[in-house]
C-alpha cells in the first residue's frame, strides 16, 4: 500500500512485461478509454497486455474502443484465474476495491498498481498513484503514455474520449487549463475529436430515447425544487424494453432543471431485487461524495454513486432521502 511518484509509475511500465488492466464496474468512457489506451501503448512497446471488466463496454465507446480485445468474463461461470497468473495487475479509474464489482474477490489483494483521479478512495493496490487535480483518469494516462513515447492516433482518440466524457465535453467545473492543454496535445497527435464528441454527445440509440422518456416521466421535485429524483424499478425497465446500460444519461438530466442543486437517480438492479444503485449529480454547494459515503459509496464532489439495500423501491427512496434532507437542511 505504497504511494509512488509519477516517474516511478513510468518506470513500473518500462520494467515489467505481462500486464492485466482492470476497469471499474458499470464502466464509463473514462475507465474504458484509459484502459484501452494503456493496452495499446503497452502492445506498442512490445509487451503483453490483457483487458478485463466485469461488464460489457458502453455503447457510446464502441466506435472508439475495440470490444473484442477484452477478456471474456461471466460472473455465472467459475473464474479462470490461471489465465492471468503471473500478470502484473493495473487498475485504472478505480477509486476503491468495491468499484471492481464482481472482479473484487479475485483482484482486491492482487492489484499491483492503482492509477486514479478520485479525491476520495482507498489505496487497495500494492503501489498507488492518484492525481485528484485531473478531471479524468485519461489525463494521467496521457502523461504516462507520452512519457513512454508511444502516442498515436488511436491512443489519442481513446484518451480524448476518456477526458471528454468525464468533463462532460469540457463543460464541467473539473475542466481546467491543463485539461485543454492535454486535449490540444491529443488533437495534435491525431485524435478525432469531432468523431469522439459525436459518439458521446450527439448520438442516441432508440433505447436511449426510451430511457429518456421513462426518466422524464418519473422525475419528481423535492425540497422546494432543490432536489430532483428519478426512481426506476426493474418492472419499469422491463415495460420500457431497456436495461441499466441505457440509463447512464439520466443522472445529468436530473441535475439540469433550473434551481435543482442535487439530481438523484435511484434504480433497482438485476438479481435479487434488493440492490438499488443511486447516481448523484450536484451543482456548487452540495457534496455528492459525502452523501454517497453514507452508503459506503464514493466518487467526486459533483458526481458520485452508491448502492442501497432495501426490500422495496419505496424503502430505498426513504433511506436515500433520510440521508439527503439533513444535508439540504444545512444549506437552507
Ligand atoms: Mn473517471
């Protein structure tokens, strides 16, 4: 559980050969773009690398990231640890071992290097490197790959996607002068920024629209309009013909109404029906990471997530709002 310097991270990659790169569960484009770029960079260095995530890649990333290079993973089948024996295990954009999802039990104590940008997290790896000044993990990977001297157009596009996704297309408050400097360097290296942003922000599937329709129909205002809440049950998803992968845009939608300080999306997840995933987005003044920490979750000040266990969606809502009300009360 040692923290290492940037130079040590670069040496770490130079000195080793066989790598296994881990993404976080519910993979977003930052973890996918960072992991895919690192995979390509290591291959270019003549090293061997494998990619692993406990869920399929997001649709938004599928024109940038090659799904086929990911190792197959099926949580219902016995895990074949032999395939990764001897690998140096690296996690990207994974704040805590819980974010490894179903990979946690296999890799929590076997991760050699954690590279992350979340301000709140746990150093579960043998070596840890966190730079919370970076709005995206992709910014850290840019610096590593540039230092390794193997940047190319495909890697640049993958990193540009990671950064654009986590900064909301360079619109969120985590966008800094450094973010733009790195984005500029990636464009110079051949990143197709327009194609990336079109895939991320200008393309929706029919099921995205079905999810949007469902989400808007479920949106409620609470606390005199300071909070918006979208609650979605498994039955709702089934009736609309959508699944969890279609719901990724709803948290940012929940925060959009004028005057809303905190947008909440509560969704029942598959399985025994007792797990409810809450995704939060806030404006200046509300710390979503502190809210989600109450449920063992985490994330950033303006965007965080957690899992709530309850027997019904009504009970999950009550647990969530019982945590929210005092925090809103403190502000008003
Ligand atoms: Mn990230």
